[in-house]
C-alpha cells in the first residue's frame, strides 16, 4: 500500500513537522507540496530561504529530510488535489483553513491540524487512542456536502495530553469535574512571530487567547459518545488556566479531578498504565507501545526528559495522588509533546487509522 | 525609636536579604551578625569570600549595603542575644532553627523565616495584612516556656501570595474549596546548591518536597480565628501542585476556588482592590500602598513585570474569571515576590507590626 | 532652562526608552510624540494597545511614566517640528530615518539612535565621554545643507562599550590592533519581531547582520581626530565576531588588543579607572560618576549584575590581563547596557552635552 | 574481538556518559563499575538513587541503558583491575585521579577524561583525528614506570573543538598566532553542584578557572611533533577568554588567527572540509564520517542545531571570513559537543584507536 499525499502549508513550522513525520513513511508518500503564493513556483529548498538574510527558515530540530528539496511548491489557493489519496494541511491561520479545507475535501480526504472545523457537528475530532469510532461521522459529512473527501481535524495540542490522561479515569471511575493548569511550550505558539525571547526570558505569560475554551469544548467532544450519527459530548465541567513557560517542546499540565467514585492513586495508576486504547495491535506505524507511561519518581514528568517518550507519541504521567479539596479528589501531572502527538505526527497517526479502517480508498 | 537587632544566618541568601531589607531602616539598626562556626571571627566581607576562587558569595541582586562589611561575624551556636531588642533568623536548615530559636527566645523576640515552629499551637503565623490579632498568642508562648522573648515565624513563600489573594474572597463571600498550581521561582530554592542550571533549562520540575502540605496547613492557620487563646484553623480544603520554573524571582500561582455564594469576577475584583488589611495607615515603613493590586490586561500578572510592585510587598492578581467546574467557581492568577514579601522583607514588616503593637519593649 | 522636545518613533521600543529616560528630566520636556500613520490621531495609551488582543505593547521594564498617556500621537511623515528645541528620533528602520531626519533637521536639531547618517563626513558620531569636540562638525553640516538644525546620531550599541574601554588604552599606550567577540543581549535586536524565543533558548546565534562592520567603522571614527573640519579616523585595524545570547539587557564583549608599547594589567586598570572623560564635572543630568568601573572579582563583569552600574551609563570592565598571543598583548571583558548608554539614554546624554555647549539655542 | 572494560567514577555525570557511549559497543563490554566508597556494595540503580528524596541521579538526557542496573558498584579506592583489557576513568576531581590512575596503570591501560596527567612528558594527549602517532609515547611511559598498562588522557573539552578546526589551517597554511573566545555550555561544569540556575539565568559568567591556560598548553602539545620519543609542542602563541553561557550542551568558540601565508576563506573552507584525519577508513565504531563539517548559512553553527552532527563527534564550523586586524587574518566560529567528542565518547574513540593500533593486547 502506498498512498500519495500532499502537504499544504509546507513552508510553515507545522508543515515542516509533517515532512519530518512523513519521511520514510511506509504507507504515505509525499508527492506534492503547497504554500502561499509567495512560495509558489520555487523549489522547496528555495522557498525556505529568507530573501534578505539568505538564512534557511527550516525551523524544526531535525534536519530537512532527503527528497523534499527539489519539489516545486504549488500555490495552496489554486491547488488541485485530484489524483492524491490524502492531503495533510498544517495551516496556522484559521481563516485560511476555513476557505481552503472544504475546497480540498470536495475531492480528497483532508487531515488537518487547524481549529477551523473541530466543533462542526458532522466533523469527528479524533485522538486515535480514544475515539476511533467517531471517524464514522465522515460518512455523514460526505453526505451533507456531497464531497468525495472529508475533513478530519486533530485537537488542540493542549487538549491532547489532558484528554488522554483523563480517558482511563473517566471510563473506569467516572469524573465529575476537572481543573487543569497548563505550562505550555514555546513551539505551541508557532513561529511567525511566535513568542518573543524578551517576553519569556525570566518570565511566565499567564494567558493564551482562546486556549482555555478550546480545551474544555474539545475534551467533552472527544470523550463523548457517537449515537445515531450525533456526538453527545461528555457532560464534564472543566476549567483550565493556560500559561506559557520558557520550554521549547512539551506541554506540562497539572490536573485535579473529582472522581465519581472512590479511587486510590494506585487504582488510578493502574487504569492509566493498563490503558491500551483503540489503536493497540493495529500495526499503525506511528503508534507508540503505550498511550500513557507512568513515572514513579516524584520529580517526573519533566518536559525535557519525558517529551520524547514513545517518539513523542506517549503521554507521560506522574505525581498521581489523592487530595481532599474535592470529593474523591485525585491529582496528577502530565507531559505531552505538543508538536509530535499534539500536531503533525498526531495527524499522521490519525491518517494511519483512517487508512487502516478503509476510509482512504 | 531605634531597636538594636541582630541577623542570624547572615552569610546565607536569606540573611543577605535581611541585610538589604534593613539597610537604612528607620526603626531597626543591625548591630550584630552571626553565622556558622566556619564564618565566626571573620569580618563580614571576608566571611562572604569563597576561600578557593576568591569570588564573593554575595548572592542578591542589590549590592552589599554600606556598614556591614566590617562587622565581625559571631558564631550562631553560642550567640548571646542579651542587650538586643530583636533577632532576625534566616536559617535555611530546619534542624538548626529548631535548636537555635528557642534558646534565643529565652532572652529576646525572634522573627524567623524558618518553618520549624510555624505549626506550634502557641506560635502565631502572621501575614501582617491579614491576621495581626494572632500576635496576641505570644503572651501564651512566653507563659508556657517562661521566656522573656518569643518566636514569630513568617509563612512559606508560596503560602504568602495565595493567602493574601484568598483573604478578601474568604471574608466577603466565603470559600468552600481551593485548588492551586504554583510556578515557583528559582530563588525560593535557596542557593546551596539551589537548583542546578542543567535541571531547569528548557524544563519544568513538577515537585517541591513538602511544599504542598505546608501551603494547605499554613493557609488554614493564617485565615483561622484566635478564640480563647487558641487558633481555630479555617476549615478550607485546599490542594496544591507546586512546580519549579526557570524564573529568577516571583512565584506565579493559578488558583481555582468554589465560593460559598455567587460571586461575579467584578465583585471579586472589587473585594481584592478594596482590601486594606490590618496594617493600613499604621505607618509601618515596609508596608506597601496596597496589599493587592489587580491588573486588567489579560496577559498579566507576569513575574518579571509585576514582582517588584509595591517594592515586592504587593501581591499582583489578574485574570479574575468565573468558571463552571465548581459551584460559584472563580479563578485567578497571582504573582508574589518570594524573596521580598515571601521572605526577609516580609519578616521585617512583621517585626514592624510587633514594634507598633508594643511587643518589642 | 526648559527645552521643548518631541520623540519620533514613540511607540517602538527605542521610543519608549526615550520616554523613560526623559521622564522628570530637569532640562527637556516632552511635548509632542510622533509615530507611524497607524498610530496617528490616537492617544498615546491607545496607540500602545494591540488591536486584537487588547494587551499593551509597552515593552520596557519600567512602567509607563506619568504624563504621556494622553498626548495625541502625530504622524511622523508629516510632523512639523517648528517651535521645538530638539527632536529625538528612535526609528528602527534605516530607510525611514534616511527620509525623515533631514526633513526635520531643516528646522531643528535631531539626536538619533538610527544608523542612517553615522558615517557621513559632516556628521559627528559622538560618545559624550570621548569626543565632545567632534560636535563642532554640526556647523559644517548646517552650512552644507542650509539647515537651521542638524543631525547627531549616537553609535551602534555594540560599538559604545568597546570604544569607551578602548579609549584610555589608545590614548595612554596606543593600540596597534584589536579583536572583539560580543555576546549581545536580546533587547539590542528590537522587538518587532526581535529574536524568537525558540531561536535562542538553549542556544547561541553566531551572527548579527552588518554589526561587525559597523563596530569597526564607528570605533575608528569616534576615536579619530577632528582637524580642519574633517574627522581623520584612527588607523586601528579591528575585527569583531558578534553573537547573540539569551540575556535580556547588557552586551558582554571580550577584547584582545596589541598595545603600541608595553603595558601591565595594573597600568591598564589605572588608565581605565582614572579616565574622566569629556563630560566630567559639566553637571550633565544623565552622566554617571565615572565612565568606566573596573571589577577585581575574576567572575565579573556579568550582564545581570553589572549592567545597571551608574544607572546603565557606566561601562564595567574586568579580567584585565596580559597575554602573549600579540605583541604587548592585553585582554579584558566588558559589560555595557545596550538600551541605556547604548541607546535612548545615551542619546539623551548627547543632547545634554549639546545643550551645555550651546548648540540648542 | 571483545575487550572487557570497567568504568571508574560510574555514578558521576562523566561516568554515566561513558555508560551511554559504551552501550551496545561492538568491541568493548562493560563488566565492572566503580565509584566512591559511598556507592560501593550497592546495585548501580540503587547507587544512583538520592537517599533523601528518592529521586534518581541519572543525569544524562538518554535513559539508563539496559544491562547496568544490576551491576554491583565496587570501591574505586581498592578496585583491582586485573583481568580487564581496559579501564575508563571519568573522575571529576583532579586529586583523586592523580592517586588512582597510576595504581590502575600498573596493571591495565587507562583512558581518562581527567586533567591530572595531560601535560606529563611521557603521556600522549590525543585527539584521534589529529595525532594518532603520539600514542607511541605509551611505550616510553611503560618503560619509565615499569607498568603493564599506561595512561592516555583526552584533552579538555574546550581544547577539542579548537584544535580540530585549527589543525587543517596549521598544516596547510601555518598559523602565527591565535585568539579564541569560548561560550561554554553548562554540562562542561559537571553536576555537583555545577552551575547554579540563579547564576546563569539572564546572564553570562566571564571566567572559568584554569580553562584558558589549559587550552593554550594542550593545543600546543596536540599539534606538536613526536621526535625521538619527545613531543615538541607547536610554537603557537594562543590566548583565550573562556565564558559560560546558558546552553545545555555544545561549546561555541569564536576564533581569530593570523596565518603564516595568504589564505582565502574559500581555501580555508576547503582545507577544513577536505580534512580526513588519522582515523578515516580505520573502521572505528565511534568515528564520524568527517571530523569537520562546514556550514555556509551565516547564522550557523548554533549549539542547539549543530552539536549532534556526526553523533556529536564532528566539529561544525561556519562564518569563515578574512579580516585585516592581523596579517593574513582569518576568523571562524565552531561548535563542538563538549560531553560527546569532548568527554566520554571522545575517550571511547581514543580507546578504539588504541585497540586498532594493537595497544590493548
């Protein structure tokens, strides 16, 4: 099986992460790249070059994989996806995604990191470990719009780790309420211009616009049930305070919940470590050995030491403890890699699941 | 009025902060310094010098104030406080404080940053803005032990900002439960060796030993009522997750509460900004204009920009918002200067209050 | 004496630094502000507000001084300076300064932080401690152009500390050649967008465009002699490697020179500490006690500890040592505050010198 | 071929790096571990555990490789090396190495990261790419002391990158003098206590004790000629200023030289990229493809992006330019991984070279 794919937004940081995640991929082969009209018509390596300074705008840690440098970048606005099996979109501006993705979905499946369509009723919002069954919504979506393709977005990178660590607790014990404080990494803010060094050195920024609402809404949808072609969100009151700290990659999140029944830290720990998730044993190339790893050292998880666990696809949890500020109170800390599981590589895993389930024919 | 004082632990970072806070103080005059036997007998400037590298171990940002360099450091273990009006102790090791402070209190009042005696029933734990009346406990304390002096500790630096921002909400609306996540500064970890740069660069450390328990216990005691010579702690379930971030000074804390009655963010804001506290209008030299300042910019408070408000004695609050994860849910973010209000300068303010109330005769 | 002044580029970071440097100034009174057409017509406080996020773009550490918030910002492109005694320009883009400053200089004196005119033959490039006599060039300038005013730029912030520390060595012993490596602070890169946090965390950037050439050229001009209305640059071969490090303020520079005659570190130290400079005893409000302070602790100067010496107007030097890699080899390390002496406050000191010498009538 | 080895100082950070460098090594098999008497008798995993906090003191980024956890740690002071083919010592204190290494060398070859014996006349100081022939000195060494083994230290981590980039220029064009400023990473300072976070946040420390002298002496010895059983150091005047910056791994060094003959940047570039070195084509497992990689992007090398080139064994050079501050002046910037090529992995490469040349029989 080889599925021919394109990456739209290829010169941006998320697009670059797609290229790294898709290099040497056993199922997907990147054949075309698209970006804004400024880059269109240039070789990819040229499109990356800053016209003034001559410096490369390749922004991810890994070097540019082989095979991309000579692809001619196309104009996303007029990109014709016919002939491809799938398109990945990594567009940072919401408005652009809102225009572009439906046009592409007329012809081909679209897997997207953008937030534009996450909360549409006929759009599944999928974390492959948690709610693979929601993908069935794409049938509805095709029907509504008369599309050959569909749009499947992945969640916000701050939602991802939270919802993965919550799922086994919700399913095993029930959760009445949840509170979360995030200490988010710089790379979650993108790159143009992203966070200024002067703003974050020796500092914390206690606000990320619209992030807290997204986390609450998306978590309820992901943990919801698909019934009769409609997703019923989980009725889970959830409040977050999202902050930015001076860390490159890896969101740290401190979580308090009130469980529906009594739960010891050891039982919570077992629910998490025993959690296999919906894509265990499916042979998906990007799936990690386990969705959640629990550390017993009280000084863990730490973003620098734990973000790369399971090649960045495993959520690492520690400090699971009881507390009495809420009924059946439980608290923990997690680290989730915001640009791997939380962005391009999470989208690639979602596409693998779509392929496995037969949605990419 | 001039009160002759000594600083014990003078070569450590808290002791150094005492010297800065007491330089040019209108009421207190530092006449003697003490430290470990290693420093005893040396001029203070000499005692600060690293014997191997020759570098100065003066560790605070402000330069060494005039007048201290030539004082001969005494041995804390045999220090005789008679003749002084007050002793400040800034000893970082708990065990040493547990030995030393009662011995000193036999003769003179002791104001301490150490945790050793904070939870003793006859020891007041005072934030001057909040519970000045608790100081009356020192009468009990003298009586129990037959001391001429007494011990008054200040709270943990992480408790301080939290309890100051909670007080007006507790008193105006009542609080049923509270949850807090701290993003603590490096200087709170002391200096010998403190936090290693390798451990915190590009990182967060999600655990600070014993900090979370201290915050819960101390908050309940400070907000408690003194009745019949006994402090009844406030029955406030409180759970914290305490983390360390790469910030020099200024603890940031994200707080969620469930109030006892409905409260709008605007009402909470007014309760905080209108809060005068117990040392308003007393003319205490270290008291700020207001105990709490509220910022309306959603990107504030930030530790680097807000920690020095009111010369580090004002707690800065922002992002006051309602939430529905708890009944009458309210959340906010605060910044409190951990080495000013949270340590030496907070202890000096406490001593000023003791002087004003006539406890230092 | 009160001289009415305007600040052009008032909403940018250099303009903001001007406002802080000029608040409560005994001689200069800011009466008017100008910026791009985007800000024109708004109150200054409004012009600072980000239209999307509502956050303030006040970017300097000190809070906005009183008295500016309600001034209506004018459009720099059409700003009419008549009636003012002096205009400060803090424009970050070279091209804009090249258009604007000559137009303003037709009517009034202009003191500028921009690089546009620094190397013009009839433009003095002044460090007030070093070459006050070069200001006489403004007569030539007026004559050439038929202006009532003139343009006096200050040097690049990386030149400033280097040339101040070199001057006493050049004048006392002579210098045959000089090599310098800078470790420059983030604030030198401006703010829009400035340095991205992702680029500098756990990193060094070994290149700053055009900086190395500027340092060499400007140093030679500043240390040159004004003879017959022409500045003869000092014939000093100088090569620099300029790097960016993760420091907020304060450029650190490591310097090697080959002196023209034998010089001991102690003699070099005395030449630096004894250096009074051209504005000693003139009563200029922004002048520090001494242009250069020498630290004997081998671990100094450090940018965080030393940048604020003399309110940021003193260059701090340490590690003065001999070496044998060059004839009469000497090396040292310096720290210079790039946004105080190296930018707005240095420009204000230059204006004070102009006022003192009678150039602002 | 399997050579049985031990690692001495196994619980320290250099020892841990040895364990990572030797995991799955095709030639060397770690059979024994030794450390201070505090750790002796414990399982290695236990010896790493902090007795107070329970946290692991495993300090390197990579996780503890399999196979070490259950080895019982021996006491270095009484360690009997007989039966081993080689001992690696990674002892951070100079005095301890001075006692221990000669005792071990009586029986077996010792490859060491310590500085204790680097400048002894009968001790080769080897960078495997540069002066493999110096290893012949070990015959002298054995003879002098009557040892069965010998001591081969590797250079200081700051010397390593400098001398590798200098070698092709010295050999092709000659070098009359060299000046270098280092911006050194935190991990070079070790870990107990290493650099305090408070000292380096928003800061640069301009001094590293004894580093500058080591760099000069070691460079001259490594580039020297072995003639008649004696190393004649290269007569190369060299002065360095060594600073510490807030970077985890990877020393950045800015270099100025005066070549013996005219040399264009392009010729220097070719000499560096064409440099094969003494261990090309020998099949040494730790040898990189090329000792030196040159980057053309003027913003490179950067420690975070370039330190891992060639698995940390390649020195990355950029910004090769001419300058006129010295005759035939040339300058460049390099990044060298201080804990890979500059420490344990560089020692392993040296041992591979010893094995290849037949010194480990």
